[in-house]
């Protein structure tokens, strides 16, 4: 039992390490240490839940579920996943992929703890492949909209300025406007907030320079998603 126990925890540690390295390389909130802790702890709880049935159940008198504790891990890890989901000021939600990786690290630990080594290793490789490799090929063979990214732009212009010039410059760079919001400021100026779809080959600095060069534009704030 001790040998099997160490093997399972070691495999969980390794699989959690793979998940953590992927997030760490992309500078995401979920790092190597966090993912390893989640995976190993989930494996430990699963082992305790299964072993407790053999150790404490009485045949014919006690009906115990060997996966009772493991089932609670899935819902408990949801709190960790919620902690990495962020809502930015421009109403953009980020961190959903990292939150799913938190849940995946927990699932890998549970699978290893239950003795499903091959399934856990296969799942971890498929997860890493789906996150890093598959999207690249989808962008290559898919529609052009998949090769674009969202840009959040906030522009302050002088009062009574013709905003059509701004829209013409944006369309000149083959960018699509998804959402527009215009409001008046207390100082008499106008603020234009837009969410546009821009090709990946266009640098954020190019968009900033182009809009900044338009007459009567006072300030520009460009944020890449």
C-alpha cells in the first residue's frame, strides 16, 4: 500500500507540473506550485476516500461510497477557479482557460488516485495539445475571423468633431467595429469607447499611432485583449 501510495502521488505531482508549466510560460495566475498542490491534494483525498471504505466499513452493516470525498473535491476546487476569473473595466472576461486548468488538475489527481493511470496521462497530454497546438491549426485552416483579436479603444476628442474620420481610419486597417459607445464629458469633450476586431498582424502601437494622428483627437487608450 505504501509503494502504491507513493507512485500515485508522484504521478499526480508530475501531471500537475505539466499543467503548471503551461500556465507559467504564459504568465497566467495558475503557476507550477499551485497546480502541483491541487493535483497532489486531489489524489490524496481520493486515496483516503477509497482506503477508508476498506479500513472502516463493516460488511453487511455499513454502506460506504469510496468516491464520496473525491466528489467533494470537484465542487471545492470551483472556488479556486473562480479566483482566477477576472472582469476588466471594459467588460472583458479573462481567466476562463486558467480556471478550467485548475479544474483539470484536480480531475487528473482524482483519476490517478482512483488508479486510472493511463487515462490520466492521456487526458493531460490531450489537454496540453488542445491548449497549445490545436488552436494554431484551427487558425491556419479556419475562417479569417479566427485570426483576429479584440482591441478595446478609448478616445477623447474635441466637442462637435466629426467622428466619421475616426471610423474611416479604423476601416482602412481592415478592422471591424463590434461595439461603439459615445458620451459627453464635463469638460465639453466627447469620449468614444469601441471594441474592434483587428488582424493579428497589426501591432497595437500601429493602431494607437494611426488614431492619435487624426485631427482633434486629444487622447487615445488602446488595450489588447
